[in-house]
């Protein structure tokens, strides 16, 4: 039986997933053949570089987790919408 015992936890989780998805969309991906300069390598410790494929993987994980949290809340329409986002990535 699909029963969420802690509704506040799942609602907070959904909000955090939406925020993480928003920030993941703001990242500008680097090309596959990108070679950073030594200065960029030092800066990469604070701001890492991501390729489009890596960003798509992160976004799909975020959307899948968000869909699961919606499923626990029985928000079936949002589950469907998040699953569509995963499939489009």
C-alpha cells in the first residue's frame, strides 16, 4: 500500500528537487573536446566543468527522484510530468 507517513518530508524533498533542477539548467556545459587552462583547473575545484551528457544524467536523476517523492504523496499528474522530463533527456 502506497502511504506516505511523513508528508512534510516529501513536500520539502519535492521543493529541493525543483530547486536543484533549476540550478542544473543554469549550468553552461562545456564541449566534449574542452581542454582547460591551468587557471581554469584551479578554479574547477570550486566550479567544476560538466559536459552536456553529464548534465543530462544529473537532470534525469533529479527528475526521477522528484517523481518518486510525488508518487509517495500520490500526486499522479506530477509523477507523469516528471517522468516525461526524464524521457526527454
